C-alpha cells in the first residue's frame, strides 16, 4: 500500500486491548456519553492514507514507474493490491472481495504531531453532532473554541480533528469496481448503519495515558471542555489505538518531479 501512486502519508491503527474505562476511572464517565453499544467490536483497526486530493486517491492504483531496471525506472509488473481478501473479512459470496468501507475525511491539523523516539499513546475521540446544533454552528464551535481549548491540554504531542464526508461513497467511487459488494444493497446498508453512529473523530497524542488524565482534569480547561461537549455532541467516546507509521505524513506541497 505504501507504493500507491501519489501517496503522501500512511499510518495503520490497530485497536488497543486496554480497557479505557478501567484505566481512566471516574474521568472516563465524565468525558464519555452515549457510546454505541459494541462499537469497538465492529472493527479491529483502520488505516489512514493521505493524498493531495480525492482525485489523487482515485488515481492511486494506476501503475507508476517505481521499479529500478536497466533502462531506469519502469512500471513494476509484480505490484498489486491482491492481499485484501486474505487480510480482511470476506464479503458474502465467493467473489474474492472483502468488506471495504473506505471513507473520505476532512482533516484539520490543530497541533502537528511531534513523534519522539518512543511509542506514543494515541486516543481517537469519536463524536456525533448534537441534532439541535446546525451544521455550520457545529463546525464553528468544534474547530473554534473547542479545538483551541483541546490544543492547550498540557503535554499534548499532537491533535487533529477529522470530519467525515457526508458522501459515504466519495472514497469508494472511482477506486472500487462499480459492481462490487461495497456498492450493493448490503454493502451500502452496512456502511450507512456504521457511519450513522459518528460524524467525525479527533486524534490525540500523549506520552502516557496518565498524562492525558492529568491534562484533561486541568481545572482551567476541564469545566469548559465538558460544557462544550454537552453542547456540541450528542455522543462522544474514546478508543485507544496502536499506531504504526508506514509513510510519514507530508503535507507540504509535492515537488513537480517524481516524488516518493
């Protein structure tokens, strides 16, 4: 996957086995509300791939010259994305497909990730918008005051806000076959049911879970963050993941020459 055409970043996140409710104690109940039952059991992990545009993503599987040969760089005939059906849950029927639910996310980097020479704790804060809050007001509140206060959490190593594209097929269309399982009635229903649980996810990086607990209970930040969460979110909850960086995300403009 790291050899996809035009890829600008690639991280793999596997759900951690740690029980956050037990690890965070009373704080967990304060900052968690209406977590969907069995949500974490619906998935084992998720990759994050970064591209310059959704069009670049749609072109990502097109061969490019990335194999060194006697004449220089050439297309690699041995490269292909053929291991998906062996790694992921198969789609119903003997089609050779897997259950694919790729989603396009609108990323807002609030605090760039600082990765030291040791493993960080990565928390994913899933949220669902309060239905009484208009979309425009929700975005203003989330990316404004709430993101600003969250970015001030002591010891924060990185903070990114991701809003899910309401077009649930934006990352599927043009990448997967139009007659594939993901575009059938069952695939669409499964994706819609899962996405109905959440509207976005924030990524928070800290050195240790204890650091997050201490930061989140900061007396200057905690009360207002809790108040904003009650106002903005119908539901909010956390999942810990173990992150492996395959291609370091690079958000700088790509040069005009061949770039990997």
